[in-house]
C-alpha cells in the first residue's frame, strides 16, 4: 500500500482533500484579520494548508472541514506569535500610515475609521469578531476553534464589541455604522446590533 492510498478515505466516502481549495479565500481573510499583513497572511495560509494536508489522517470524516482548517490556522498563528513575541515590525504604525490612501467619500471614511479601530483590538478580540460576526460561527463553534469555554468566547465577543464601539466613538445606545454592512456584521454579530 502506498502513502497516498493510506490517506484516501474508504470507498464511497467523499475525499475532504477535494474541498480544501474552496476554503482558501475564507482562510486567507481570517489570516489577514489575525496578522494584519497580507504577505504574512499568505504565508500563514500556506503553512496551515501544508499542516492540514500532512495531517488529513487526523480529520474526522463528516465533521466541519472549514472549522478544522480555521483551528489549524489559528494554532499556527499563535505558535508563531509565541516564538516571535519580542519582535515588533511597525510599533507606531508610521510605515503603514505612509501607505494609506485618503478615502474618496463617506463610505470609505467610515470603513477607514472601522479598520483603524479594528486594528487596535487585540488579536483575540479580532479573532472572535471574525469567527462569530463575519463568518457566522456560533459561540460554541468559535469556542471550540479558539480552545476556550463558550462563556469565554461570549465574554470576549462582548468586550471586543464594546471596545470597538469605544474606539469608534459611539455613544451609549448609538446605532452602529449601518451604511457599511461589513462593519455592522463584524460588530453586531449574528444576533444583531449591540449597544457599545
């Protein structure tokens, strides 16, 4: 029996490796939200895919492949982050500020404000908002991917939304930026708008 045959699923069961390419855009978006750097995100996605491919024998057929891939990507990110804890690429954002383009209209201004505020959140807060808000995972699923209790996931999401509201300068009870569905979805999550 060859190595490729050992990884193949039993006859009649679809091979999850065939679905891998379809999840790359979501993995890339999640990686960008964690790293805040497109080049690092691409490297992270590549490393996560290699890890997944070499460990497909550990994947449980019938379970959520996307969640499994997100977990691998997240764990790869935090492992690398622990190794490079003392490295800081652009602490004051001076280089990043030189790359910014002034928005042409209010929608771009709102998105730019949201992006700046979102960038100031901790990696854990960005992560929970992307998983629960933007990707629509339940708190239970997100907690499983983050390796924490459901209550911790809910608490992180609540604190992340509150902090984002603070950074955006929203007053108590003020509506979120409803012109931008991306902002609203990430801040409000699947349950609808939350007061900051």
